[in-house]
C-alpha cells in the first residue's frame, strides 16, 4: 500500500509534532516610549476631570470632533456621536458639585504605534461605576479619544 493509504502507527502523530522545528517567533514590537505612556496618562486625567467636572473646555481637549461612543443597550447597539455626547455632558450635574468620591483608575494602556493607542479605565458617575475602553489617536502631538466603548460594571449603594 502506498503512503496515501498507509495507516500511521499509534503515537506517530505526537512523535511527528515533537520532531517539527519550532515555529518562527513573531518579532517583538519595540516597547513604547515612556513619554507616550505619560502623555496618554495626562490625556486620561483630563478625561477623568471631564467626567467629574463636566467641563466642556476640557471635553474639547480630549475628545476628537469625529469621536463617537458605543455601548449595547437591551441587546441593541447604541451610538452617540460627539455633538450629542457633548450636549449630554453640558446638561449633566457634575459629580464634583455633590462632592462625590472619585474612583478614577487607569486599568491598562497599550501603545499600538507612535500615533495609536488603547486605554481601559474605570470611572464613577454618581452610583454607577463604568469600565471605559478608549481608542486614542495622536493629532499634532496631542492624544485624543476617537472612540469610547463603555460598560456599566456595577452600582454602588447610596450611603
């Protein structure tokens, strides 16, 4: 019987796998420069301040005019473009005005290229705690949010 019809002996597949040369490693990306992480962190601090103070000047510093927010609501995609979200921030009662304790935290920053990054943050708005995934791009040396995907992670009981 030819090779096509041959039955491999028991255990042969494992031996063949062990005999394979190691897979070529994917080249590692260079580590992001510390200055980029610091610059993104500063932009995220402005974002936290926007959420806490509802300051539109700061909003305009950190949200790109083409940005949008995304979430799922009752199984449906919810999209809020920049102008609508800016209006909502303007109308919102600032958590700062009621001395709400802050729970801001940067959970993760991943620099994908010198001009593209991703950040995951936690922010509290009154009794709700959100996990926000922020896609940020660098425009003229400044990191700005172009997309925000958010999730209501938990609710804090009123004191």
